[in-house]
């Protein structure tokens, strides 16, 4: 005979489950991990590879991860660079590995790097990936120093940025930079959560200081998408801010996607994995890299 739990036991089990969930959420949110992940598609040897860079920062660590992954084989190489190292020389280094049977080298110099509040450097640094004498990927603004040290030549095929994902924390105003418009230049994006009345939340999105979208009646339009034009090119914005309105403080982020291109959101979900951050398009032609760019933003609203 099955013994049904008493009401007090049921309440206790529910409370324990809620406490466990709350504890897990608190741990995740208190960790305060800021990260910026970018995925590039670069040609090394005769094959295209996904190169993932993640700048991660919290109270105890500041790290750069670089993953070089073959698009058709389950092989990858990971390089971890500690940016909080007390050893000055540790911020300049070289790591070599093989990918697709070809040797590749990662050079970096972050000794003079300048940072803002974000985990990614603002200036005075370089991170370079070199293979067969070609500069496959170059990050940072010290191009001259990077080419001199690596003794490499510019690649014939630039590595396009196809995916960017990051977290931001703020009370009402969330800021980021993304690569959109003609020539895919960097633009400043600001998302503001405002109250247009005593109980009428609204949201406005600005690009380079100019408002491009205003969403009123946010209680009813907490999910949606709209299109605006930047440099005469259409840019789609998808948003989901349900947790801002209907969940407790710090319980979940507002999610935003900035996408430039003519493909619909269905292909967007097929091509990108929002959780893992990897390119996932088995039907794509590996003779030419995907150049469609999407920016995923998780905006954590703090009290």
C-alpha cells in the first residue's frame, strides 16, 4: 500500500526544493560572471574552423579562453590565458598546437592592456593566431607589434565574426557594442527600462544615442521583434524580458538578439546554439564561411 505524505511533509519537501532552487540561483547570480564570447570562422590549411574567444571576469579571476574547433571533425584545442596573473611575464606568451594536421601558434601580449568595467580589453594589446606563416586571426589594436613578433603575412581570407554573446548587469540602462550596418562597423547600443506611468513599464533601444525602437505596454509585449534600418540596411531585434516583469529580483535576464541579414528567425535558431555558443549548421558549405552575424545579449536587471 502506498503511503501518501502528510500535508506537513509535502510542504517541507516543497520548501526544501524551493530553497535548493533559490540557493542555486543565488550562487549563479552572486558569482557575477561577466563574459563576452565571439565566434569567428577561419581557414587553417584546407579547412574552415570555428575559433571561439571568451573573455571572462568575476571577483576572483579574469581569463581569456581560446578554442579552435574543426567544423567537420570532433577535434579541438583550448588555450587558457590568465589575465590576473601576478607574474608580469605571464601576460605575454606563445602556445603551439596542431589542428587538421597543420601547426598553429597563438601569440599574445596583454602586459599594457587597458580595461574598462567589461572583461574585454579596450586597447594596447594583441592576440594572434598564426598558421603556415599567415595571420589567421588578429585581435586588439597592436597590429604592427603582432606582425613583427610573429613574422607573418596577412591572410588572403579574413576571418569573419559570425556570433557574439555577452552578459551585462545594470539597474535600468544596459550598454553594449555590436558590429552592424554598412561595413559592419562597431556601434553603441543602449537598452533602457523605463516607467512611462505609475505602472506602465516601457523599453527603448538606442543606437549611437538615437532612439530606434520604443516598446510601450511592456506587460503585453514582453516578447517580440522589430526591424529598424542602420546605414540603409535592415537590422532585426528580438527580445524577451518576461523575467524582468514577472519574476523575482535577479531571477533571470532579459534576452536580446541583434541580427543583420535576410534570413528568418527559424534559420537563426538552426544555425546557432544559444546555450553552447557553437556554430551548428551541418548543411552549410564549408568551402565558404558563414558571414551572417548575430549578437546575443543577456541583460541581468539588478536591484
